C-alpha cells in the first residue's frame, strides 16, 4: 500500500497524531493495541481499506470502516465478538483467537477469501456469500459444521478439524480439495461433477495405511495415515 502505517502501543500518541492528520492512509498494521486505542483509531479511518490486528488486548473488534476490504486478526487471545461486516469486505483471516466461538453472517459482504486458523472454540462457520472462492479452516478442533458452499468456490482446505463429521455438497467449480486430520469425518461429498483430478486425505475416514481408489472415472483418491504424528 502506498499510504500505510505500522502502529505499536508503545508509540501510540505519535502515530495517533499522524493518523488524524494524514487522511489518505489506506492500510493499518496495529500491534498490541488496547480496546480504547483501536476505537480512537477506527472512528477516524476515512480511507482505510486494509486492517491488520496482532496481539491486541481486546475482547471485541470495534466497528469497522464501511470501505474496509481486508481484515486480519492474529493472536488476539481475548477476542470473542466481531461487529457487523462492511459490505466491501473481500478478505477475512482470523487466526489464534481461542475465545472466538462464532462469527456474524458474511452474506452481506463480497467476501472472496476466508481463512480460519487455530480458533479452538469456534463451533460453526457463518453463512457465506456467493462471491466466496477460497475457504480454509485449520486447527479448529470444535468445528462441527460448514455452511452451504457457493457456486464458484474453487479451493477448499480442511485440516485438523477433529469434530467435523460431514462436508456439505461441493460446487462443480471446485478445483483444489484437501482434507487432513479430520478423523471423525464419515464420508466425502459427491465429487464426480467437479473438475478435480485427485483428492488427498490424510488421517481421515479411519485410514490405517495408504489407500488408493477411484471415486469416479476421472478422480483418484489418495488416502494416507501419517504415523509420524
């Protein structure tokens, strides 16, 4: 980004002055901020389109600018709530937020990429819009279900979601599909209508060795049990 700011709580006063006097700032990388500091920043974020929050001492993410397109929330241990999403949001990455149990519906956004990593109490994903193309969930051990997957989704990755038992119907647009460490998964969804050539399963469907089988005339499934872990 041409106009971006990195802000650490230790130099908050100086950067707050810059923030209020340079209205063209489009990207903010915020490290170790408090709830009040974030609220002070975001209420004046007239041009902000990208927000990165890391190790912030916040229980909820403050109201977001209506023009925000990209949001990353990383290693914010106390975050349990998110506000309503801006309609312009196209990228959401939430990782290392163990207090987060749910997210608001994303249906009103233009989200294209959703990444959820190491959210240890997240039980279910929100509804997603028809614009979604990439969905990746990793190390979310309480995740039990996925929303309806939209036509146009091309990438689906599910790793170490230990309680996930069912994957909903996937669209014909799906081109990449990975399932790793979902040990309670009972079966795969129908895949013969997709453009997939291979599907790799690791530690899923009760695998006990390397198994290769044809799911359809064009799809080969490689099933592994990784005994190293």
